């Protein structure tokens, strides 16, 4: 086991066989049934742009981030498994570790994306799953697209994956009464990978601005 893998508790490297049929069934039950009932019944979910989802697995889903509802939401509207990065500290909790493992997540060190992260993303491409990521790093208030980390674009370059921009609005509003919320998900056209990381980041920001109506602020952080 490498030093890097030890730092992330052994949960940073996922082999293709990790993403098996049982995890896919578990993910489907959690997102397409349990969460989708809430999304449809309470939030009146509307999804646009499904035709922009590539037929292959050579892409990374990159969405803006407003709420803890965003990860299951993205999984629910996609036609395949979505594996997320999770900060390594979350795997220290026994229940969370079990939950994240079954949802296909893998541990990362937020300070530095290691070799195992790139290898895991490449391994995911060999399965029926794709990587899901939030370039803003953490939840932000609606209205602006800012504080974007460019690691997602570097991953796209390293793994030769396109970037599929997904714009989310409405998940930040906590609703429990039926038909009182409104979530809109808009899927944009895939951004081809290139050697120009900054260009991919800017194209993603501009695309999310068009999809959400939020203002894109070009203050990229490494």
C-alpha cells in the first residue's frame, strides 16, 4: 500500500470490479426511488437536456453545488452510476464509510489530488459508471458561480474525458410540504477535453452561467 493510499485510509483507489451490479442496484434504490419520490413529489423536479448526455463513459459530470441534495439528484437524473469523490475525513466514521462505499464514493485528500485519484477515474471509465464532481468544492449560495477549483479540468485532461456541465437551481431551499419546492436541472453540451486547463474551466463556468442564470466570476483558485 502506498503512502498516499495510507493517508486516505485505503479508500482512495477503486478497481473496476468495485463498481459491481450490487452497488449499482443499491445506488438505484437510494437515488431513483427513495430520493426521486421527494424530488418529484415535494420539489416538482424538471430536467432539461438529457439528449446532451454522451453515450459513452468518456466524460466527467461537473455541476454547481447548492445543497446536500445535489449528489443524489445528479445520480437520479442520469442513466448510469455516478461515483463521487469524498473528503478522506468522512471515511473515519464507520457508518459513513459503509454508506459511501456502497454508493461508490472514494476518498481524496483535498489538499492534493494524488496518483490514485487519477487511476480511480480511469478505472471508472472501464465500468458503466462515470465520475461526478462539484468544481466549486463546497456548497455555495445561489446567484454566483465562483471559487472554482481547476482540479476537475486537470482530471479531464489527464484521463481524456469530456466535461458535462450540469446546472442546478432550487436545491438550497429546504421543503417538506408537497409541491412547495421547485428544482430545475439543465444539462449542457459536453466540453471536449484539451491541454488548456484554464480554457476548460472558463468554458464550464460560462456554461453553468447560461444553464442557471447565476453570474460566473472568474476568480479561479488552484
